[in-house]
C-alpha cells in the first residue's frame, strides 16, 4: 500500500478519499486554490498545499503544478476523484514521466472511452448491445439526412467528446436536423475543442441503469451490482438508487455480464461504470465512466464494499479480495444530490454564504458533505455541496428515511435542491418506482 497520496480534488469527494486513506493508514495531501482556503476538506488531510489562482485551469486542472506538489510532498500517487482531471489522459502521461501513479485506469482506456464514437465502436466489437446510430463523425448533411431517416426519428445528435450532459440535441423531424448538427458542432467545439458529432436513435422514455465494475491488474473483473439514475435535469443526475427498482436476478445477470464483457474487452483496471439505457426490455451501452462516480455511496451502502479503498488497493497492485459470487446485495439505498441551486429557477446555481446549518443523522443515514455553518460556497466550481444517502432493508424504508433525513437537513442562506428532493420523495410515481429520464420534466408541476 502507498504511504502517501495526493488528492487532486476539492469538496466532499476530497474528504471521502481522505477518509479511505485514514482507514488504510495512508497519509493524504490536500491541494487548495485561493477560493478553498476555508474549505472543509483541507482540514481532513495530513498536509495541505496552496494552488493560488482559483480559476479551474490554473488550479485543479493545472497538471504541472499538481505534479510539482506531489513531488515536493513525496506523494507516490494521485487520486483525481471525479470531474477536473479524472478523465484526462494527460494526467497519466505526465505522472508516468515523474514516476507517480494515478489511482484509476490506464491512459489508453481513458482516451478510448472518453470518445463516444470510439467507445461505441469498441463495445459493438465486444458484443455489447449499443444504440443504433453512426459509428463515425457527421461531415455531410445529405448523408446525415439519410442516416437519420434510416434510423427513424426522433434521433439525437451528440458530441463525440461530450460530457456532463453538454453537447446533445434531440431531433424530431428532418427540418430540424441541419440546425441541430450545426449547433451541437459549435457547442462541442467551444466546450471540448472537438467538433465531431454523430447521430443515434433517441429513446423516448428510457431508464438510465449503470453497473459498477471493479477490476485489478491480475485479470480479475467483477461487477458490484446496478444503480438507477433516471431522475435527471438537463441530462444530469439528481437522484440515484441501488438497486434499480426494476432489477431482477435474470436481468442483473444479463446486464452485469455485458458490463464485465465491456470491461474485459478494453482490459479495464480500477473502479469504473458501464452506463446503459434501458427501454422496453432491451438495454444499450451508453458510455463508460473511467472514474469513481458521484453516486458510488449507494453501491457501498447495499454491498458494504468501500469502493475508494478498493481503488487504492488495486492501484498499489493488490488482487481483488472478492469474486463475483461473494457480492451480496442487502436492502436498498438512495442518494439525493444537494446542490446550491434554485430548483424553481431551472436549477440555476446559487452560491453564497451558509447562514444556518443542521445536518441529518440517525439510522441508515450517510452524509458526504463539503460544507459547514458560515462557509461561503465559491462561485468557481460545481454547485454540488453534499450528498445525502439513506439505506434501508427495502426501497420503502430507504424512501422513508430519505424523507425524514431531508426534513432534518437545514441549510439557510442559499437555495438548495432539498425542497425538490422532498417533492420527489412524495411523488406517487417515484414511490411506485415508475422512473424514466424525463421524469423531472413530466412531473415538474408537482415539484414546483
Ligand atoms: P454525458 O456524457 O454528457 O453524460 P451521456 O451519453 O452519458 O452524456 O447521456 C446522458 C443522458 O442523456 C442519459 O442518461 C440520457 O438521459 C440522455 N441520453 C443520451 N443518449 C440518449 C439517447 N440515445 N436516447 C435518449 N436519451 C439519451
């Protein structure tokens, strides 16, 4: 096991990783920008180093500076968390030059899975079901029209380099196609520096179901069950649960073995997630996330496996301590993302000072938070400030605990997604487990 690692991230995920380090007796190094001088996570590390300028490109995305700090502090590895450098293959390249490990998969895997066209092509070859669509970038409008017609409307135009729900446009008829391609190309080029877009079939009311993978350097690959993440806004997740309410033993075996096949085909190592869209009994590969995900705690809650500790063990060369048959699912877990956003103003960010704070607790409640009373949420970064996770013997108990925990959770001074989550937990369709990715749009009335 490593003696010391650097956590190239901030907020709740930095604390989460530092907690795993503490339990494994690994020293942790925090880095912080000028905007994070008073951030909670900096107190959880054994050492902390300033990054200066708060703009992401000059701080948490600044590979050179981060590697210099790793060398200065004597850290043997870097954990990138999620976001920032988590899926940036340059981190691995630069770390290798400096003899530092990255806690995550290889740079080649990050590169091929980071590109939606490449990843779909690979998955098709691996024998994993993928959504019908083009396997190459769109260059010619007439060709695009022919492809869309062959697939059948509605279709979705997507940026190959896209992420975070950015660079996607649904097209219901041919008249809208040209404009959708042009606008997606321009969004893709300004956000990702790559204007390549492709077309695939648009599934009208799918469920987003994903599988957690763990793979070591010795060829062992297992899945740690499924999560459903269909409650989204602007294609971004807000509520996740594990397992999916529709999951059966047979479906889990089928989708789980596709997920393992996918990871095996690309020689995946570390923790990762294979995302699928599920519709009318069929499922299709959507993308692979080559990092630990925001929603990992719900998997931890139902399996008792600490995924961050597993990542650290894998990165230091250990063999997985479990086989597929050892993975047991106990009960049900739900996660609500607590964002400093105004749910009544289309989830607009609402950073500022927290003037009142009381955290929830009690049976079955886990709070992974990066904030505290009198903390000022900076404007520079993501609006997610904490994650509330509840677990119970079954879905009803997990929901009851979430309702109770949300009513205990008080955050004053900034608008948060807490009222939105309360409304969803009361929604009869949610209680029935009747979910799809347009749930929020469809039930917006009740939520407002
Ligand atoms: P990103 O990489 O930006 O997160 P994804 O490809 O993972 O984008 O898709 C995010 C979400 O967008 C999905 O969970 C789903 O709600 C929606 N989506 C993406 N592709 C399709 C599709 N072909 N049909 C219907 N919805 C889709």
